[in-house]
C-alpha cells in the first residue's frame, strides 16, 4: 500500500533466454533489473521468477506488487 492505503503495482515485459537464466538460477546473478511500462526501474530477487521458467527461459508481461514499506509482496504473469 502506498501513502493512500493502496498497494503499489508495477507492470513490465521481461525476456530472459534459457542460457542467460542459468546465471540467475545458479545464484551467479541474484537480482533482475527491468523497466516498467511507465519508465520506472524495478529490481527484485531472481528467485521470484523460478515458477515462470520454461525451456525457453522466462518471458511475458508481469506485475509486481509492493507493500507500503516498498517490500515485494509478489509477482504474477499477466500476459
């Protein structure tokens, strides 16, 4: 929730090829940095993407939700 009592959400498109995602999965790279549709940068732990990994890597449109303290509450695929 933000100062008005609402949850903050950021939407973005992401594509990480399977070979590249191995670096995230192994812990060599710990964070994902993406740019939202409205131009904001968002950084979050790569471990949050594990449930979205396919043979081709990770791709799609995602929505990330933060609480009032800017702590990540969750991520979901929206497209």
